C-alpha cells in the first residue's frame, strides 16, 4: 500500500508519542527504585532521576528489618492466597448451575444477581451489615464481604456455556454426577479462564484497601496497603527511629520510595507470567450475556 | 385487551403456575446437586448485597444502632430535607459532580483515542511491548499510585526538579487547591487508560477487513478509514461503556480520592464517598450518610435511564 507523505509523518509521530507515553507508565517506578537506592542527601537535592546517586543499601536494610511491615506483608499474602482460593471456589459453584439449561431457576437467579451490579448498596448499610455479621476487626472482613465478584462469575459462566453439550452426555453415560462433572471435566477444560479470574481475584486481594479502612481498627491486623497508607501519612512511624539521634543513610523520602517498590514488586513479578490470560478475560467478562 | 380475554389469561396463568411448581419440584429432585451448589452463592448475595440494599431504608429513619432498622423511628424525608439545606453537602456535591464531569470529558475518551492510535501501529512486537507497559498501572493499588503521585510532586520530587532545570520555581502541587482536580484526572488516566483500550481493541479486531479493502479501492486514506469505518463500528461499544459509566456518574471511587486528598484540599476534593466515610463510619451519622448514598444511586440511575432513552433512538440502548 502506498503511503502519502502526511501518513508517513503521522506514522512516525504516532510511534514516537506512544513510546513516550508508554515510558511514562514505567518511569515513575524506575525513578522511585533509583531513589530507594540513593543517599538521602542526593534524593532530597533532586539529583536522582533514573539511576541511583551515591548508591546505598541503607534504606532497604532498614525497610526489610521493619517487623510491622513484614507482619502486614504476611497478612496480605494470607488473604491473597486463602481469599483467592475461596473466591474461586464460590464463583465456580455459583457459575456452574447458572450455566446449565436444566437448572430451572437459572434465569431468575441470574437476574437477581445482575440487579446487584446495577443497584449497588450504599456504603453505610454495607458497613452496618458486615458489622452485624461480626466481622469487625477480623481479617475475614477482608475476604468474606467481597467473596464473589459478579464480573468474574459472569466470565466463568459464559465460559461454561461455551463448552459443548456432547461432553455432558458422555459423562452421564459414565455415571458421572454433577459435582464430578464440574470438578473433573468442566474445571479441567476451564484452566485459562480460571487463571484469568484467579489473577483478578489475587490482584484485588493484594490491593485490598477500602475494606481494611472500613472494618479494621486494630493496626496489628492491617494488610500491606493499609500499612503503606499509614507510613505515608505518619512518616515518623515509617522511620521508626529517632532521626535526630544520629546520621542515617536513609530518610523519609528514600523510605517511602522503598515501601512503594516493596508493595509493587510482587505484582510486577507475576505480571509478565499472567499477562497472556487477563486480556482475554477483560473482553469476555465485559458485556456478554 | 378485552375483559374476557383478561380473565381467560389469568386462569391460564394460574394453571401454568401450578404446573411450573410441580415442574420445579421435579427439577429440584432430579438436579438437587445443582441446587446444593448454588446455596453458598445465594446466601452470599442475600447477606452482602440484598440486605445492605434493603438496609438503605435507614435513610428514611432516625437510625439507632441498638434498635436496628426494624425498630428505629421513621422520619420520612427529613434526612433529605436536612441535606439540601446543609452547606457541607452542597460543597461535597459540587466537588463530586465537577470531578465526575472532568472524568467524563477527559478520562472516558482517552482509551478510545489510545486504541485508535494503537490500531495504526503495524509493528507487532512494538505494539505488544507498548500494551504490556500500558496495562501495568491498572494492577497497582491507589495507595501505591497515591504514594507515587505524592513522591513525584513533592517539593523535592522529580517534577519540581525538572521545573528547576528550566528555571521555574517549585510548586507544592498536592497542597494547592488549584491542582487537585487536574491531578485526579491525570492520575486516573495514567492508571486506567491502557486497561480501557482492551475492550475497544477487541471491537476494532471484530471489524470485517473487507470493509477496509473496499474503502481503499474507493481511494480512502487511513484517516478517512478511521473516521468512516473504525469509529462508527466502535460506536456500539462506546455507547454501552458510556451508559455503564453514566450509571455510576457520582461514584468516583473511594480509594483514589482518599489517597490523594489532604486536609488542605478538602474544599475542592472532598467527595461524597470520602465525606460519607468520615461522617458515617467515623462519626456515626448513619441515616444522614445513607440518604447521601441513596441520593447518589438515584442520580446515577436517572442519568442511566435518560441516556439509555437517547441511545435507544439510535437502537443502541442497554435495554
């Protein structure tokens, strides 16, 4: 195809602009990474861009020795692992009957569920309900109230509905009951979609914040995001040492940068591995019915 | 419909009901495992979705925590009357509506434009790399993104470092009211624009290539192809996403604002959700803040209804 001069110019410009914009997606993280390995003096005198200046491990040594941070880290790991597994179990158990034609209440139940997507309960009645259930100041408050994401449930249901019926017949002839049909046949065939919603749930749990703000008054239960927020708003807590007492090779600027990286690293690590799954999921879950 | 037909109709539907009941019982007997499977899900939706939804009635009560919403006294529309005469609420509502409007004007079209630009990239490796980078911020929490924003815009942050290099005085961005809403919109675009393109790119992929071939034969250049083929065929997707967006018009997302807000910027940045959190959860004004939440939902639903009617005129409504 022949290109006019204008189109050629546009092409070049387009590549350049998109490359520039894409670099702004990663540059802030690289910058903070550089800051976290720089001396506090360099960091505060605006010398650090993408490469550490006056390289030091001091900030990271201090961060990685912070027991409060590790405690929150492990709480987050716990809710991410346990929450994701429970969420997937509940999601699959709900999605399967709703994908079966022989399930007579399929339509009314599906409608009732979709309604909750349109009419969201206001924050306060939700808060009061969760409190009535007795989840206040319990880490289960981070898992149970958000156990099923309707969005994810619809993704799984759509996928189940796309599995050909002949399989069911074959299974039934083998004397396979519906639990076995789900767990031994459908789930085996649904690995890509399970990976997708697993990723969505895991990222959701890793980033849990609002439910922690609402339900956890006890700081010893705080998950990572909540702890970060506390560090950002009360800087002295982050330093956890009397900075006037002596010279340290870190300050709140480098510490904050390091905690941001600390919370981001796990996501960045699993990101390339799981990337192939989520795009499909984002499209699937969107609007199909 | 005549009265007679109506009668026959009712009789018939009653008979049908009975028939259905019997069928349901037989269905449950035969497929009891399916019914058993869905019980946990139903329990979940009732407790955490429907009870809070019904609990919204406390907006019409003077809710007292030890009486519960069954025994608290009813006050009709008093909470709403109070709200509309309440100065704080005016400010919060204005902030919410303005930020929502800015988001609609700038954040909503951003992924559409980006998807169109992506579509012009022929080099597949380049395209994939770009997409990977653009999707990444979606997976970061608002706490982290808020932290990044504060660090970058701090007095000794990189943005002020760059300003200094070209001889400009540093600005305390996060503490100044004038910048708050801009920061909200830009950080929102930064975090979600890439993710938002996924669905539009899928819509573009679904377009029949023969349309482009025909257009090329007719002498249409890339710009014309975009204007007259790509965009019109993306319109149904855009409409649906617009409607879904408008239904949550006043729900800006608690996490983002809460993590960007400082007491210095309350006057421009305090929105319904942050206000409801402070006044409701922290101070216990349950009925009043539920009234705000209900008001928010009603506005969202009204907007959805209006725009859906408009969209239906071009046969593209949600229902």
